[in-house]
């Protein structure tokens, strides 16, 4: 959204079409005035949109109020997802507050994102919860979602991924373990990487390169190798078949991984609600 709207329209109008339709999505902070031209662009070209939320997101109350206003407007027009960052302050907040806040703004979906040890998290380690705190919070979020039937009001992408793995043995999102193989993330400076979360600091190509050279680059091969490998302890875990080792960018702390182990354990005891979490 730093680009002029006319440029974005040109991209949407002239992109090649594969399989009948090229889908477009934008993730934006929504902290800017919504002009009629921007609203028309979102409504006409975006198949879905997203915006992020955490307790460090806004510089002042006025900025947050603008974001809330814009969220309500666009949620009436385009399917939108709220990306919630699980920083230390977030995991000390009642998950009901967060989910109900997203519902009050009209968000169609909510996704809880765990922090990898890159970028700001690397230089500000105090913002990142430990694996036990995070696991406990995610389990509480799962219990509150089932208890209050939040799935009837908002789709929970995080829990949907767990449900798909549990029911169908399908690994999507963070559990697919093929982001480095199947995704290309183009940074603003033209550099290219796989994982979108760490692309700005961990890239291995550039848009000026030939496709063959790009796909055969040493950096890409090394990233795929890292992604494919699992910690040996994963194979000893009774949730490995549904967890699939989770995201390879998430680090172990001692003997504790960053996977939602408590949710997996609860499902092994009672999975009667699991189908309700499918979106």
C-alpha cells in the first residue's frame, strides 16, 4: 500500500491468469485515511485482506481508533483476517478479550502468529514469550473457543489448520514444511526468499536473476534442507503424525518445542469438537 493505487490497479489488470483466475490479497496496517479510490480498489480487486494486531502496533490512541474505524468499513466489503502476534503481553491477556475484540470489528477470520527468532525479536528478546507460556495460552484459547462457540462467529485459522491435520492428515500453513520449496517472497528491494516471515533478513536471490539460476541457488537449497530436517525428538513424540514437526523457524527451548502440544494432548482425550473448528 506504499505504492500508488493506479500502479496497483495496473498490476491487477495485467497479471497473467493461471487456472481461470489470479487471486489477489493484501496485508496492510490500515493506519491511513481510506479514500473512495482505495475502498473501490479493495472491493474490486481483493479476494481477501489482512491486518495485524498486537500491543506494540499503535503509537497512540488516535492511531488505534483510525485502524478500528477502517477495519469496520472494510470488513463489510472484503473477507478480512486479523493476524494476532503472540508477544509476551498478548499471552498475558485473556484470549476471550482478543477474540471478542476481533469479532466486534467484524473480522471474518483470526490467525494467531508465533514469533520466530528473527528481525525485531532477535534484537528485542524480551517481547517473545517462552514456549511453555505460549503453549498454555494457545490451549486456553482453544478451550475458550470451544466453550463459547466462537467458531460460529469467526473462523480461527490456527485451529482450522490443527483440525485439518487431525481429521484428514493434511498439513497446511506452518505445519506444511514446504514453504521454502513452494513460496517466493519478493522484498521491496528486489531480493527474493521463501519464508515471508524472515525474507527481509534471510534472502537468497534477486528478481534480476534468471529463473533457472534462482531456483538452483545455493541459498534456496540450504533453506529447503533446513526445512526438511526435524529435531530427532520430533520422531519420539506421539503427536508427530499430526504436528509434522511444525514450522522449522520455531526454536526449541530445552526439551520444549513451540508446537501446541497441550492442544494435541487434549484432542487425544476428547476430539468431539474438532470438526466444528473447520472453516
